[in-house]
């Protein structure tokens, strides 16, 4: 039996987006897949990854409101670290750039650690994430995060085997009220109008509002903006679902309307169709819904994708396309001539690298350069001595360092 460990200490959406990597490891002969994650996500992980061995730790410090709670956290974490150190892992995939991730890496032989390792007291960033940091200057081109983490394994599963193709399930429309970052979410009146339009077009019999306790008020605001005939068919479940109830609810829907959220990724995992609205710092080619059968409406102002941590000097003008008078008509017809400026409408599809999106309205001005970068990354990941055409070579000169050229036949370590 070969033991593989994935250390994923980020949040809800990142846990779901680790699926291609976890599924690839699980498909290897005589493999046991382990996952180290924040304890708050362990109940969800048991639902979505029932065959993975979990090692929960307290990574984010939430709920430590007393000295006793903090002391218990330290004791529990030390016990979990000792259990991890005692297992003979063939490979460790350490996915997050954080102090805790690096300290966890110190438990293992650095030669077996892919991603972020620890060697002789030094933090070591592996060649694959180091390259990703360099292409972050080309965010509009990029690569889906599911595929980026999956590419730690040269034998990663074909993209069609990651999530089921999405199809309506009979349970009406779900609406995710907001994401973690307010600028990436639609204001309540706009979200209500879009919901009403899609509900009418699909003759939806029910609408379910979803979110955490913090979105309860947003749910009430959206409810008040809905037409009276839809209010009677709407329930506000914000703050009322645990992980099991959220999975059960999303798994019944005909469609999930959402910004870039963890619930969006959960829907894709379950094969529930997504209509996703991306704006501000959210860029669908990086974190869009994974699988076939999804639709993305991407704002395409010249300042996107922005940094969420920086103030917006443009008064969030990326909302303008969604608020344009003709946008709701476009949602019904899907006709190019009805699409307003500032919105790129795309359908999810796959290429040889993984998830991508094809426009059915609007012009994707980055399509040609994106194809070149994706071909470069595909050739790099296939190993051997990559042969790049002239345009790919331009990316190679920007993204490779001298040592990368010398080790171009080993794009990913810890292959097991």
C-alpha cells in the first residue's frame, strides 16, 4: 500500500477544487489517500471525499475564545502532527503558501514533498508553484485551479472524469446570496432581478436562497425585491443549513445562480448546473465551475481581474454590464445581438489541459494568447524535452529560469 498525503489548509472552495489531485491519487494501484485540512471542513470532506483518510487540524484559529480552547487546540494539533509524522508517505502534496504549511512540511523528507517544502530550516517553493507565481502576471490567460493542483501528478485523470456532466435535477433554482468578498457579489436588487428572469424563463417552481448566517439579511433583501408570485415559492435558508443539508439541497437543484463561491464548486462536484457571475477579482479561467454543462457571465472591463485588497478607483464599473437594461433579455434569449457591452458569456468545455470556457456572446480578446500559454503548459507538463513553437517559446523565456531548462524533463516531483 502506498500512502499519499495532500495538505490543503485553505477554505471551502479550495477543498472542492483539490478534487482532480485527490481523484488521481485514488486511482493509482494500491493507494491510500490522506488529506490534512482545517477541522471546520472535516464534516464536509467526509461527505464529498468519503474514501479519503482525514487528518483535521486547527489551521485558522476560529472559535478560540478562551485560554482553555487555545490550549486544547495546541494539544490536538500536536497529536495530529505526531500521527502524520509516523506514517510512511510515498509523496506529500503541500498546496498552500503559509507558515503552517511550511512547518508541516518539516515533518517529512523534503525529497518527497511537492509544492512547499522545508529543508534544513529553509522554506523551499517547488518549481511548479514557482512557475505559477510568475504567470500570475497573465491572470486573464491562466489555468483553472483544479487543473493546477491536479498537475502536481503527471498521471492526472482526464478532466471528464473529475465531475459529472451537469444536468437539472427537478428541485428548482438555488441562489447563493454572496461570496466572501463583497465586490465579487451582485447587489440584492440586481441579484433579485436576475433570479426572477431566470426563474421565469425556466418556469421554476421554487427558489432557494443559500448562504451563511451573515447573508441572512441579504436573503431578506433579495426576497423583498422578488415579484409577489415568486415570493410564495421562495425560502430563505441562509444560516440554516449545516454541511449535510447544504450538500443535500444543492444536489436537488435544476440550476444554481452564484458568484465565485465554495457552493458553486460544490454544485459542480455534484453535477448541478451553474449560472455563475464573475466580476471584480474573480476570473473564471482561474476559478470557474469545473465540468461540462455550466454557464459563466464574466465581466470584461479593462481593469479586471483586480486585487480585492485594493480599493476600487472605478466605482465597481464591472457591475455595469450586468445592470444594463438589455442583460436580462439576453439571459432569456442567449442571442449575441442582445448581449450588452462589458459581459462575456461562456459555456464550460474541456481541452487537453483541462477546464476552459468558450464564448457564445461577446469577444474574448485574450483567446489567442490563452491558447498559446495553455499549449506551453501542456507541453511542459508532458515532460521529456519540450519542443515549443515560436509563440510558446516567448512564454518559456518569461516563465522558465535557468534551472527549469536543466530539469525540463521533471515538471512535477513526488510522482510516487
